[in-house]
C-alpha cells in the first residue's frame, strides 16, 4: 500500500511539473523552459525543497542562483515575458509575507485561501525569507500579494522577479506600521523601552516604501483604509478578518467550568494592554467586589499588580499557548471585555478578539474604538459601550441574567456563520478587490 501511495504521489508530482514545463515552453520558448528546469534541479540537488516555514535560512543560498538565471536570461534576450500572465492564464495568487506572527498568519495569510477558492482562483503562500519557494510559486502565478513587509534586499528581489514576470502586485497590511503619526500617539507603546519605541518609529517609512511599489493595497479595517490613503495614491481595498473554517470548526479543549460565579475574560496578545484595561479597571474592580465567586480570567500578557491585592485571589492568569488552548480558556468564561485607548493606532485595529469569543459562544463588551463595534450588535450579540458608559452596571445586568447572557453568545456565534464567514462581498471584502484580481 505504501509503495502504491508513493507511486501515485510521484506520478502526480511528475504530471504537475510536466504541465508546468509545457506551459513555459509554449508561452516563453524552449530556452526559458530549459533554464527554469536547470534552476529547479540545482535546488533539488542541494536538498532545498520548497517550504513555508519562517527562518528557513535559504534566502541568501538561493540569491546567487537567481541572479545567474537573470543574467543568462538577459544575454539570451529572454528576460521579460512577451505576454502578461493575466491575459492568458487562470488566476493564481502567490502571497509572500512575514509569517512569524501566528495570529497574523492565520487571519491575513491562511484564511485568504477560502476567499480565493470562492473566486475561482488558485492560491499559495511562502515566508519571504524562503527564496527558493518564493521563486517557485511566482513562476506560474498571475498576482503577487506582499504581506506586512518592509524594504529589504530579499523583498526587492521578489519585486524584481514579479515585474520581470509582469505580475500584478498588491500590498496587504493589518496595522498602520507605515505611519509615524499612528506610532507617535500609540499609548500602548509607553510600556516598551525607549529604544524599541524609536525603532518602530524609524521603521515606518520602510513599510510605506514597499506599499508604494505595489499596484494596489488591501487593509483590514475601514479606519486603516482611510489612513493608508494619506500615504499612497494606489487604490486601497478593504479585506476584513473573518471567521474561517478553522475557527468555525474548532473544538477547543474542554476546560472545567465552575457552576457558580460569573467569569470575565480579558485577553492580551502583546505587552502594553494594561493601558487599555486601565480605562475600565475601576468598573471591573467594583464588579468583582460584588461577589467573591466572580473571576477575572486574564489570557496572555498582563501585570497583575495593577489590581488591588485584596482581589488577586479572584484573578486567574493563563499564558497563551496554542489557538485551541486559548479558545478553551475563553470558552470557560461568560463574557469578554475589550476596551481600547482612543488613539489613531487603536482606531485602525480589527475585531479578531470578537471573532475568537463569538466562535465559542461568548458575548463581547467593546468600546467605540477600532472595528470591533461593527461586529457586535449592541444588546443582541454583546454590548458597544460609549466612553462615559458604566461597564460595572452592564456586567451586573449580565451576571443577573445568565440565560439571557448565554443566548447573547449563541447569537454572536450565529452572526459569525451567516455574516462574518468567507465571502466575496461586504462586509468581509470589497468586491472591487475581487474584480481587480479576476479582471
């Protein structure tokens, strides 16, 4: 059976490579087909199989081969394709990006496969430092998406090859990393060392540079789209983060849930969110003081000394592990609070925490900063609270009506399935972006 499976796999690979060889032969001529075959064979003989893993260390090993290929192509008069791929090929998107951050990889890279499948386009992705795989997925594609990349010699090579292949290029980003004004006013940055703050400010122009080398831009929220338009003349499309199949089908590890006492979740995926929690700290303290059985469940990074020592016995802390473990702890709670300090950076943030909570039937309490309010139907799937609102009163009402609160979480889950899953239209994605790819 193993030999049969191996034979089938080998045959499938051979057919795919054979089809690609014939396609290049027909479109670019015999020399280009043979040159690409030699490049592929050199990589295989050096045991450099394609990989999507960050930190593969193959960028510089592949650079010499790529440069030699370009030089040989140029000397033979076959450097640039005669016809743009979009004029004769089925749509195929290759995304090259920074895949080091798990949340970013999930929401901006992996889930894009569902959108492209609905549009009838093929899709593949690679970590930007894996030059062999990047070059491999570019050869038969029609569009290159660059995700969350700053200017860098490796990124320059990807763009150079994309222009040689006459590909359309889109730049995707989900934070205003290109914006000095956004960083300068970002209150969470105060938790970081001064040198690191200056580093982020200094990096902003390098993200803007790559963004402006693309033909179009996509971003994750309406506020980020409006802000990006101040930095680029390119068309800027909206592609929100959504509930993909992996999220909707996730079965979080079962966490034993106490039968008494309201459990309130605060998730912090990075350092500095004590600034956000401080906005509602007094209300949360008053709520916890109302019943010794109540718990504040903190997931991720947080300084527990920010809370009164008398209440620390009512605080549970769990570090982030994997996504299933995170959802498991989240599912053990009755509600999740998501305050954000009002600044330009936070206004550009997406609703991923609301998606996570709703996926396990937990209603969210959010403020009016960021895109989270767009995903919460106030009083139906959670609460959208104004800056003057009393969070303690809202939490008391939810604790006093546990069945109503549970139904609110169930409706939040239903909204994910019907309104915030993969699609080709608003509110998930600007249909103009789909037309840009498919035109």
